């Protein structure tokens, strides 16, 4: 068996599903994966197995409202009141579990897409507790489009049942993402150039759902506090930070919003910030056609951080 699964009880009693890839003879580190919206931890199997071969134990959960953390009475993409911060706390708890089990191993976090915004908040609150953060498919989300999204999400969250699918917000947020790839039929082609992965994603019952009004409400309000200078100054200056994205990723506005995120951290005088844009790659780097290039780039970065300690 290549991985084990378990449930942990979080800070508020919520059951969180956890996958652990720990078939490593002589581990040199641990990597905690924070997945994106409308997906789940199993989609990181190939990346986790690669990391195992390089000497890293890997943990990945299914977020609240996602995957196997969802209970029968719950709906996909509903994360509850203050859900964004609750997911941040879930990830902090998982970090503590890893550090308790492997106190001598350095701990790195790989955070993708929605998970990368959880990661951005995580390092504001807890940068001293990890040995490095990798933000994948990320961006700085503070433009006019974000402000308009927050207004719409606040209105819908007040007027409608916030457990319902946020079809309008979803269309406004993601509807334009496939425009550059409109010759390719699946609406999820913006995720990756690998047609097989797109097909699997669209067939996966645990992926590709329209998230709830509540989800977008919590996300857009999180963006409001994510880029406040006083909060950002809490990040440890020596935190190793790697930002990776495809230069054809619409979430990162084809590199420009990723560059803005990088510049933000540089201006904070963080000592070890690296930006890597992969040519022609789209949103899901670990599922891209050149994912082996991505895997080895990340492995080299991890090794550099271990050697520099």
C-alpha cells in the first residue's frame, strides 16, 4: 500500500480526512500538501510518490467541504462560518502532528491555488513553525475584480441560502479562464495541457463542483486582510519561500499577479524568496505535461534549504 489514510479531529471537533505517504527508509524531511478548491488530496499521488523517492514523508488532507472530509449531510464547497481561518487552523494542527511524530525532520509546506491563499495566511501566523513554504498556482489577489467579487458574495451570503452553489460568482470568477484555450473543448482545459488529466478531473465525483456562496464569501473576505502590511510584517525574514506558476496560468494573470506576489515579499525584506515561471504551463503544475521538470525543480529547492540549515 503506497499510502495510509486516517481521520483527525480538528480544533472544533470537525473530522478531517488525511492521507499519509510514509514509505521512506531514511527520511530527510516532510512535506505537507494543501490542495486547491473543488479537488482533494488523492490528486497529488504522483507528486507524493516522487517526493517519497527523494526522501520526504508526505501528508495531505481533504479540506472542510471537500473530498472525504465531507459528511453525508454536508454539501460540497461549504466550509462554514469563518471557514477560511478554520482551514488555516486545520493545516496548523496537521503541521503540529507531523512535527510531533518527526521532531528531527525539517517541515516544508506545498500549497496550491486556493490552498496557496491558505498558505499565504499560514506564514503570516506561523512562519516560525516551518522550514519553508512553496506557493503554487498563486497570485496577489487585491484588484478591482476581487473587490467586486467581495461585494457580490456578501450580498448573496446575506440574501440567499449560503449553502447553495454560487453559480453566478463561479461563472464570473472562472468563466473567462478558458478563453485562451477555447479551441480545446473541456471547460477545465485551463488547468493543464494534459488532456487525460482534464478528462479525469471532469469525471471525478469529488472534483470540479461549483463551490457554495459561503465558500466565496469566506475567500473574498480573507483577501481583504491578506495583504495588509502590518500583518505581512509578522513573517519571519529568513523563511525560505518558493513561488512557482505556469506563465499561462489565468489565476496568476499569466504571470503578472504572480510577479506582484513575489515583489510583495521582496519588499518585506524576506531574505530567501524565489520565483519560477514555467513556460507554457497552466494552473496545475504537478499535473502538467512537464510535471517531471516541476518535480525536480522543487526537489532541488528543497535540497538547497536542507543543506543551508
